[in-house]
């Protein structure tokens, strides 16, 4: 069954039974929802980064092409880390394409070739949106599970550095 927006049903609503292998901390529904929100943005950031990587053209192509792979690497690591954290907390990660498309906050990347300067702006927007998602749920996550908030801190730092690297290409000195 598919709903009106194309997300398969159930869309991650079916949970597995908690395994009896450990008796540790279990994510509340709110914590699980916040982690799912971050997960889909990391997955979408991987896709945006690769779409830009494959289709960028123009000045400084090679530098941007390689920098986009750094963003993709961070996003892949972030998605895997968050999904595995969810599983460790007995929450179900849902990274199916239709779910990611429905739930991500990232703007859609254009089809076809993209000029380097436009690709920079679009990639920075995608990175900053992913960071904004983590910052937006951070305090609630930190209250529920400081360990997960610590994971966010590392990825926020890495992604903010990438946004700086990318945007420096088109910025002008302020003086």
C-alpha cells in the first residue's frame, strides 16, 4: 500500500521487539523521532553531494568535485552512526528512498549540469540545513540522551567546517 505522497505504508511505524540481549537505555518515541529526522537529512545530504559531484561544471571544477566527496563521506558516516545509535537504543531506522524524500528538510537539487558557483551555493544550503536539523532537535535530544547529543556535536563541527570550505570559494574579502 502506498499513500498519496508515495511513501510505502507502513512508513517505519512497525517496530521490532526489544531484544533481550541487553537491558540498557531505550529511546523514547520523541528521541527516536528526532534521530529519524536527523537520519533522513544525512541520507539526503549524501545524495545531494553526489548529484552535485557528478554534474558540476565550471571554474575550479576539480577542487569542488573533490570537496563534495568530503561532504558525502561525512554524510555517509553520519547516517550510519545515527542509524546504528537508533538500533542500539531499540529504535527502528528508516532510510528507504520514499521515506527520505518525504521527510527530509533539504531542498531538492536541480537536475542536469550545475555551474560551480551555483553548486557551491546549493551544497552550502544543504549542509547548513542538515546542521540546522541537528541544532533544532539538539536540546531535546540532550535532555533525553546526552550521549547522542555528543555524537551530534562532532558532526555539526565537521559539517560547519565543510560549509566554510565550500563557501570560501565564492566569498569576497570583507575589507
